[in-house]
């Protein structure tokens, strides 16, 4: 049995001063107060591994380019080295065949127990053409019978979809939600009435709040107004200081709280890679001023990792370390309904752990109790 004794332990909900974790078979077997003799002593804060629900790529590869197990392995390793012990591989809008290829690749990766892989996030192609961002318009479409058949199949991993009210009916959303698919609203110009209809049908979140949505107006609340007003739903945020102004992000945090607002990276291939350039659907994308942009200046995902977003929550939003950590671990786990095993330090939970320094710098990483080299 592995025993780790840390000067501080953040469980996902509370901070313990001096505690020892006992790990057996990749899970936390017990937690005791104090730093037990014989345990490996850790100077710093032991916390749940971070969870990123929007990872397009990393380590120089992009999931859309090659939706296979090797791409997933490269992505997972690149992000795990940074402290992200669970990723939702994200496929953005693409040709029909890519959707099935992505489902098959994640299924194989999960069956092979690929370290760091949680499941699949399909961001589109069921998005509004008016708020498509960098998603190619030629791939956008309504949710149809073929799509539903692929999504309504029992799998051993979580599936999340981002869709727009313009492209799916409440009845379709209800069928997905009832089956266990996590439905998030995004890339939409829909009215607040249509957004609320999808929430009532079973959608539970909003993807990269503020981005790819019309601005909030006094008489046109739209998706942003509904997201800020609705206490039950979750919302993700790309916190790089570029996608969303820090003042706007602080307003979202005040409205949603760290229990309902969580951080995502929207990471592209450049994260965890030495290259500042990549291609997306044949178009050159480059890092400029910390942002990934097309030649025309359109944001194309993010050159951001989740630990940096977490630290930005402290520096840009004034969040205490515990809140910043929660928004990058416990809260996304709750949104995905995996919080009994992930995003927490508790008996029976997976031993996905990170050791943090005073500024939440990641010093060590464990996945299922095994330390990363």
C-alpha cells in the first residue's frame, strides 16, 4: 500500500492541515489526520488531479486530424505532465465519418485503460452558422436520426455534446439527457426562450460562456442571460484573459459561484508542444500574443492549459486557491457526474493526484496511484 503524507490536502471541498492518504489498487483506501510515520512526506498541497472537459489537442497533435488511440495517447500524456489527470477528448465540427471514428477511438482508448482519458466531447456539428467561430460552415447541420442512433448507444465512458437550440429540438435533447449524454448549449444566437426550453428538456450546461454567443442586452438576455440567471446549470469558461475579459469573468463567477462555473482550456495542438503553429482544416493557425488565431484574426481554440487557467483564476478573478482548484477539478467532475470517483480525495475515489506549490504550480502527478515520470 502506498502512503502519502502532505502538509496540506485539498479534498475538493475542504482543506486539511496535515493528512496521510493510503492508496491501494489505484484508489484511495483511507485518509488519516496527521502525517503518519513511514509515509512518503510531501511538502505542499496534495489535491485532486485536474479535469479538462474541452481538449482539442496537445503535444503537437489535433484529435480532428487523426481520431485514433495514438493521438489520444499523445494528448493525454501532454496534458497529464501539466497536472491534468482527466481529459475529455474534443472533436469539433467535421465530416460525418469523423464522429464515428472519434467514438470508436475513445472506446478503444478506454478499453485499453489509457491513462488520463475520460471520454468524448462532441463540440458540434449541431451549431448555429451565425455563431460558428472557427467551425467550418460546410459541416454544420441539424441533429438527425443517424446522429441520434450513434449517440444513443450504451458506452463505458461519458459522452458530452455541445449543441445549439437552432439545430436540435427539446425532444431530441430530452432523449439524449435521459440516456445519460451530457448536453451543453453553445455556439448559438438563440432567444432566451429557446435556450430555456433546452434546459427544461435536460441540457445542464453552457460551453465556453460568452464566446460564440451574442452579447447580453437589457431586453435580449439570450444564452448568456439565461446562463447567469439559472442557478441549476453549469458553465465553462476559457480563462486566458483573451477569450473573456477578466471583469466579465468576475461577473460570471459572482453569478454562478465556484460550484457551477468551471474552467476549460479549449487546448489545441500547440499546448505541450514546442511549435507555435498548426493547421486546422488546411488553414494556418499561429500563436500571437498568447492567442491562437487564423490569418484573419479569428480565435481558433486556445493556446492554454488548465493549470494556467487555474492560476489565472487567482490572479485575474481574485479567487482563493481552494476555489480556483475546485473550478478545475471538483466542479467539472460534478457537471459530468463522475464526482464520486474523480475530482475529489475521498475513500473509494481514484488516486488521481497532484502536488502543488504555494502558487499552485504543479510539482508532481499521480494517475491511479502511479507517479508520472
